[in-house]
C-alpha cells in the first residue's frame, strides 16, 4: 500500500466501495426476486411470476459484472490482507446470491405451473412461516455485510435449523396428502420443490453470514472449523 | 512479475502447482464420493454408504485448505492476468466440487434410508444412465482442467440437457408409480431426491467446464455471454 500515490489510493477506495455497494444492490434485487416469487405463489399473480422468471437474467449479469470488477482490483493492486478478505467475501457472496436468484426463479416457475393448471387439487400447505424465516435470514446476512459486523452466528444457525425442520414437517404433510388423495401428487411435488427452494435460500443466507464473519474476524467459520484448526494438511 | 527474484519466482510456481494439483486431488476424492454413493444405492452396501457420509468432512476441509492457499498467493504476489485467472478458477471450481460432495452425501443418505427401511415397495427405476452421464461430465471437466484445455462446451451442454431430460422422465415415472400404489410414495420421494442430486452433479460439472474456458480463453462463458457482451453496465 505504501507504494500507492494519493491518486491511486483514492481510485482504489472508490473501487472497493463499488464492489461493496454492488453486493448490496445485487442483494436487494435478489431479496425482491424471492419476495415476489413468494407473493406470486400466494396470490396467483402470473404477471408478477413472469417478471421474476425474466428478472433472473439481471441477477446473473450482476454477478458477472461484480466478479469482473473483483478480478480487475486484484490484478491492479497489491492488496493488504483486509482488502483481500473483502474481495474474496464479495466473490463468494455474489455466488450465493446468484444461487438464491436461481431458487427464486424455481419458486416462480413452480408457482406458475400450480396456478395455471386446471387441477383444483392443490393441498392447503402453509409455506409462509418458513418463507418468512428464510427471507429474514437473507436480510440479516446482507445487513451484517453492509455494517461489516458479524452477527451472532448462533442465531442464524438456529433459524437455519428451524427452516430445515419446517421443510421436513412440510414433506410429512405432503406425503399424507398424496397418500390420501393420489390426484394431488403432481401439485404436492410442486409444493415440495418450492419448500426445498425456500430451505436452500436459508442455506445460502447462512453461507453469506459466515463469509461476513471471515471478513470481520479474519477467520473461516465454515463447517464449524476455524482456520487454525485445519492448518494441518492431510 | 519482473520484480520477482529467481527464488521468489520458483516459490511462486510451486505454489501455483500446489493449488492446481489440489483441485485435481479434491476432484478425485469427489468423483469417488459420487461413484461410491451410486454403487451403495445399487448394491445396498450400507458400510460403503456410511463411508461416503463420513467422507464429506474431508471434502469440506480440502476446500478450506485450497481457499486458504489461494488467499495466501493473492496476498503475497502481484499476479499477472493469466495467474489471477488460475486462482479465480481454482476458488470457483473447489466451491462447485464441494457442492458435488454435498450431493454425493445426500445420495448416500437417501440410499441408506431406502435400503434400511422395511418397506419392500421400492419402485424399479433405473438411474444408472443419468448417473453415468453426470459422472462422465465431472470426469471430463476435471480432465480439461488438468490439461488446461477447454473442451467443446457444446458437448457438455448437450450432456447436461440429457441429464435434465432424464430427470424429467424419472419424475414422470415416479408420479405414475405413486398414483398406482400410494404405498410407494415415501420410497419414490427418496428416489426423486437422488435423481435431483444426480442432475445437480451435472450442473456443477458444467460450471467447472465453463471456468476452464475462462481460464484458457480469458472469457467468461457463463450464462451464454462472453464478457465483451456484458461490458455495458445496467
């Protein structure tokens, strides 16, 4: 860093701010995608669902752009450890955001099929509670990225377990429906895929929360291991 | 690079070789995990399935180690574009390999439940063909990484479409089974999750193949866009 001129230093800080705000813009878009997919599922608003499906292209492009900016930063500057951690956190976070975008698209597609089919055998399954926890996790993860403060990961892990349990409960309910009335099988499978997608939104949100811990504390908390404890090679 | 002493340069090349061979070792392990999970599903070998489930921890640790080595390389050296592309390719590839490892674990867990349940209502569904294509895609992607030659992506895209179609066909078959005999529903859902996991192995393998194109040609081919065509910001 010592070798930087004042001009380069300013430029460098602008670039770091850009990738940081890029994650938040992409995060905002992805949150909207998930919320709209779930709203469309609830209300049967097909136009909204189509918007979500079309909107995924924009999510994908944002990832490419932010990745590209990260590559430029690393290529142009010799990064200090803390800045390098930011770049790595950004690259990993946008990859998870992109996958959350994919899940939103899957939810929208399944909701579309459910609402446009003539069948009236849609089972009464409430996915609202788990959807609320999963989107709450995503919001909290982005918020902690924005503040560059790592929240208590115990809390997000508890929420992740809640979403997982809620998925298992939904699956049991759906199996009961299918057994009682085999005509509901196709709709039940759509709902199962939607429940699975909600669960995965929670998983990806937890990944992002863990990257923020790495960013803030310089410690890799994935798989419940700190870097120190995995230093020994196999 | 010009500023490097001969010693640093040698050291640097050793480090690049290490992350390159790390990907191949991790890839080999992940391939074995998938193959063993599928073998256990076929034969009902519960000990082998347990090995796969336990082995996922090693896959996760390998990702952490390789990520860590990448961070060190980027922190220590001012990388030329081609070397930076290698590091980025490695970071992304091990993330997909780790997720393939997760899919192998899911297959093993579902196979365990299928084979240890008392139910004898397991439907006759052949997942062998799609499993063979998906594992073939993974092998080809790792092979093209090893040779640092990007294969024809049209071929891997065709295979990915085959796996996707095969998943859809399996789903239709399973729906028929479930409708004809609701007692098969639980086993059918396990098989559905396994079929989905196989499909995702193919997706991740395709991602890796695309990173290799980026590595070799310096062009981002994800989402069917070259970097040139996404240069315009939103």
